[in-house]
């Protein structure tokens, strides 16, 4: 018996239509939010990140459980993925969890739908969408290839790095394989959510700076931020939304509005309870304007944000983005960097 697993809803739906066979998948974006090397902890963390309750939570956990049952079985598994970043990360996780159960004989086959062009964006991470017709899925059956134990172990290693408590560090001179280059690109992407330190001042992450810059003085919903005019809005749309998704904008705005109580950087007021992207209007408080002008007084002033295994704005692990001769890196505030991606 062969079990088919897809790394996204879109791929799962396409493969199911093309093969007319059951395909297992979960509805998730693996490029945002927390993750864990432990499958059960990972599923719980994802539910909390997306604030899943009731039927939505039950549906998500049920889909995840079906995948883990396949992982635990001795059956041959065919993983259907694409070059998009979220699909790549999901594939790494599946390999890692399969090896936890069957370390010497993972019995995994791999099919990559689409081509590198679909994942060609300025970040190198792979954002956007993959469109595959049922006929294309059937033709791809000829491209099914067994995943070697060496490759499966490499992918599992990447997942352990990504789900570790320390953030990925972009380093020059990583191996020339496409996967290791993508690991480095994912490190750059992750660093964009961490506060920056230029040797004098501690300032917002690049992503949060863009978010704050798109807020109107009269108040903006997440939809308003999404369509904001100007350079900041254009950068959010062209570089970020295809990776993070639009819902993440409302999640991050709400995190800032709830952080630090009366001294929050963002003020919020209810707007439309029936629409997640328009549930509230946000504007900079006096504290928020001060942060934009002068920077952060400390790591704790920022709203914590899990980015895979690490957390941005975490006083207990004060990782900051810094510049250097070899480019941007992440290091603890006040310490010199010691990690490399290909350690």
C-alpha cells in the first residue's frame, strides 16, 4: 500500500483530483509562527498560533493525526511538494519525523510539482502559488523518485536547525547545493522579524518597521495596511505577503496592541467583528511614535514573535540582527556570533 502526503492544501487538492486517491495534508503556512521538533508539541503550537478553536481545531488536529499515523506506519509514503518555501519546510519536517520512527529505512518517495520559476522571488525563499492541473499530476507520477537515506537525513538536519531555539544564521560559504542555499535564504528571511542593532540603537525589525509605517493616524485595519500606498506598502505586498499571507498582518498588529498594556505601541479599537482582517483599527500610540523616532529602550519593549523554534523580542534570548563584513547576521545582544549554518 502507498500513502500519499502533500505539503499544502493546494497541492493536496490537485493530487487528489489527479490520482483519484486519498491524499493527506494539513492546512497551514509553515513560513510563519512557531514550530517544534516534537510532532505533538508542534501541532499544539500551530493551533495556538492560528487561535484555532472548536471545529477548526478539531479538524486541524485530525488532519495532523492522519499524517502522523502514516509516518508511524511501515507503508511506502509518497510526498508531493513544490519549490515554494512553505512546502520545502513541511517536507523537511516530514522527513525528520519519519526518521524518528524509522531511522534506517524511511521508505519515502518524493515528487516535486511545478518548477523553480514558480518559486522565483526576490527573497529566494519561494513565495506565491503553484498551479497544477490533474493531468500534470498524473504525468508527474513518472518523476517519483526514492529519497535516499542520506538526503532524508540532510532534510531532517535542516528541520532540527529551523526548529531549534537559536535562529538560523545566514553565513557565507555554505555548500553549493540548492537546499543549503535555501536554508541560508530562510535564515535571512527569519532575521527580518528580529529587532536590529547598529552598534548604537536598537530598532524594530524590518517587518515591524514596514507594518508601523503603513498605519494611518486615524487608524488602519489590516486590509488598509495591505493596500497602503507608498514605499512601505509596496514592499509589504511585493516581498512579504506572498510568504506570510494576509491573515498574519492582523495577527501581528493584534500582538503589538496587546503587548505592554497601557504602554502598548499600538492602540486598537473594534471595527468589524465579522471580518478577521477588519476586526480592529490600529494606530501608533505616543509610545509607538517614540519607538519609530528613537528606537526601542530594550528587547522587552517589543511584542514577542515566535519564528519557527526561536522567538523575536525575547528578553531571555535577546537575538538581534546586526551587520558585518559577511552581511547581516543574528547574534545575542552584546555577544559575538558563534554559529554557522553548515555546522
